[in-house]
C-alpha cells in the first residue's frame, strides 16, 4: 500500500499535495459536474453571475470527485496509485482554476443581490474546507518525511538513491503545499473571512520550518564534507574501485541532499519575506553554508551582515590561533635567516680554503644565487619544524617542478646550458669571446643568459643555450697571440730584399717576441703584385695595438726604402676604330 491513513481526510490531503508538488498544470476548461450539491439554476441571470455560479459548481464537482477517489487510494498499489494520482490531478486542477476565476468575478457582482450573497457564502465555505484540507495534508506529509528520514540508517547503499528521491519529492510537496496554504489564505482575505488565526498559525509553521531546515542543512553539509574526506582517503590509499565507486555515489547523494535542503530553505525564506519577516540572517546563512551567491548578496543589509560575520570569524580565529601561527611564522623566518648565514659562511670558507677552483664567473653567479637557494632550503626546513610532512613537501615540489618545467622549457634549457658553461669554463668575466656573429667582452653571467659588451659599446644579453650550441672562441685565455698581416709589393721589386726589410722592421719592434720567431714569407702570387705574409708573436695584451700599428709601420718603411706598393692593373685589347681583328690590339694600363 502506498498510503496508509487512519482517516479519509488525511488521504484526501495526500492527493491534493501530489498535485501541488508537480506544479500548476496547463489551463483546463471547466466541465459540467455530474453531481454537485452546490449546483444552482442559472436561468435568466446576468452573464457574470452565471459564470461565477459555473465556477462554484466546478469547484464543488472537483472536491466531490476527490472524495469519491479517496477510498480507492487507500487500497491502491504502485501502478494503480499512479493512475489514480493522474485522475486526482485533473480534479484538483479544475478546483484551483475555478477558484481563481471565481475570485476575479466576485468583486464585479452586485453585493445586494441575494444570489450573489448566497454565492459568496458557499464560496467562503469551500475555501475554508480547502484550507483545512491543506493544513491536515501539511501535518501528514511532515510525518511522512520524518518516517522516510528515519529509514536512512537502515537502508542499504544500493537502495539509498531511491529513498533520497522519495524524500526529495516529499519535501517538494511540502514546499508546494505551503504556497497553496498562502494562496488559500489570501483567497480567504479576499472573501473577507476572519483569517487572523490562520495566518498566525501559518507564520508559526514557516518560522519553525526555517529553523528546522537550518539544523538539517548544517548536518547535511557536515556529512557531505566528511564523505569528501573519506573518499579522498580511500583514493589515496588505493582502495578497490568498487568501494571507491560506492563512496562516490554516496557523496553524490549527499550533494543532492544539500542542494534539496538549500532549495527548500530558500523557498521558506521567500515565504517569510512575503509575510514581512526579517530574512537577512537566513539569506546570510544560505550563502555561508552553501557558498552559492545569488543576486540577493547585492542587498546592502546582506552584504553588511556577511562582512560583519567575516570580521567576527576572522577576529575569533586570530584570537584562538593567532599566537600559534605567529610562533610558526617566526620559526620559518628564523630558519630562512639561519640558512642564509650558514650558506654565506660556507661559501666564504670554500673560497678561502680553495677546495675547488672557482672562476670569476662562478663566483659572480654563486654570489647572486646564494640568497635564493638559502631561502628555499630554509623555507623547507622551517615548514618541517612546524610539523609539515616532508614527503608532502617533496611531492608538492616535484609536481610544481614538472609544471614549471613544461611551462618554462626554453628557460630551463638556458639554465642547463649555463651549468654546462660553468662546468667546462670556456670563458670568464672580462674575457673577449666570439660566439656566432658576436664579438665582445664578457661582463656577467646569470642562469638564463650571459652579458657581452661589444667593442662598439653595445650591451647584449645572449641566451646561454645559443652560446653553448655554437662555437665559442675565447681570445683572452691564451697568454700569447700571433699577429697576421699581409703586405704587397710589385713584380719588379727584389723579394729577398723586401723580406729582409720586414724582418728588420719586426725585430726593431719591442712588442714582438723573439720566441716564437716571427714568420715572413711569400704567401701568394697575385695578378698584379706579390703578397707577403708577416706573422710575429706578441703577448695577449699587446695583440690589438700591434695589429693596428704594424701595417702603418710597414708602409712608412717601404716608402723610406723606395719599395713600390703596386696598384691594380687592367689590360684592354681591341681596335681603336671598327671591329676587333686578330693581331690588332692596344694595351691600356691603369
């Protein structure tokens, strides 16, 4: 049996609430009642009065039909129950539709007409009957919901979903029933009935329901949060998939329970608002508990209340936990400071003792990275000292490292290249290097790039990966360097004499080294001259001055010795006038 009731009235109440839970159906045309105790003759009556009497007859017929269906509901099983519910909904729809039309017609009728007076009395009686019906139905469905809730602890997890669905439907019926009660009382006011006591009872009902839903919503939210934690523990512990799936389904039902309770609570609060009660604390509770923010949060009173509650909670939280948190923060700060001091002292001792050979570039980079590294290690140590799980910290750092690695692939390749450069030491600070098409002096190096200043005063930041992936020419690391210049003499000059003059020139230059000995030889037999290579050695510091001075000194010495520096020559052959013929040529020298 779907409905077990001691009295016929309770069953009728249940039938009415079923309709209310499903909402107001589409408009139905009133039908002629088969048998209505309140039917009246409508001959020779004004049109509005006739329509009003028809609406009253429809209301009476609908109520009588529901009374006829009532005993059948008591014995109905599931399938028959659903069929009877559909029939009941049709009758209830007729009753509500007829009542709304009737209330619109009554104000326009002649109040002194005896038929109108009789019509109003019968309508008021029907409204009272309807209100009593809804009030008894409200009590019945409240007991039904309590009974369903009591079954939760005894219901298996597999059947819990169906039980939660029944509770949700019953809760929706209650919400619809409260709306119907308010509408019926408003109809009573329109009929000038004495509804003061009924409204007072209704106000107590919705206030009690609001307080009841507050407690149930808090319990449901706490239960849901506990289920979330339980599911997280099960997933972390690698529990069987079937067990995890079951817990996930139970959590889903808990979410739906919270959502349903919040919806009913908000509906009840709306009713309180229409009755003139202060609803700001209730709406603040909805936002705080569920986290759902609607347009009502823009209400200055709600916003101000939430702000005050937040400040109170923050003050209470700081009062309770502030000293402990302050001590933990001081421990972390002290740990960072200690690690900074220890790192800097260890760095200084390592450089002082000379355990490893450090280049100026490594010293510069180490100085710049010392504080960041010490801060990271100090932070981890401080968190460990205040009770953080080291495994969790390392796992979090690993996950963060993977994420950062994907996001900063180019930066990490520059970092890796920087470490390779430091390990192999191809150059140092103030070294002149050539990499790619850049020639300049190294001024600084960071983990991502190297700063090079060119000879024309440009400061370039070159990514380390570009330097490492290209040829690196260090022009400062070797103590000796060779100067390479080329001089030209004509074919008519004495080559041996010219070479001897050049030997004498480089021997007289103080910056030229005797060992390795300078090399002077004929390099190339060109079209118009002879190229002589001059390659003396000098110390690295004098390489550039000697490279720029030696060509000038050679020119001056050749001029003093009468050695000709040749110019390019071209020969053009052809007739001065007319076409060119064999044997007819003229040479032109330039």
